[in-house]
C-alpha cells in the first residue's frame, strides 16, 4: 500500500491531472485496503486475532 501511495504521488507530480496511471494507482490502493480489511475481519471472526 505504501508503494502504491508513493507511486500515485509521483504520478500526480509528474503527469498532471489527466493521468491514467494515477487512477490505476488509486485502484490498487483501494483494492489492497479492502483486502486487508477482509483479512483482518476474517482473523477476528476465526479467533486467530484477539
């Protein structure tokens, strides 16, 4: 997630506002955050995380 955030910041600074790479970076970051949330929820529900 941190790598995607850094890449998005770099694309924003270099490419300007009409960058498709910035949007792709945002999609990856959202996907990683959703996956992390699902894994943490599963961990709590299965009893592996307390």
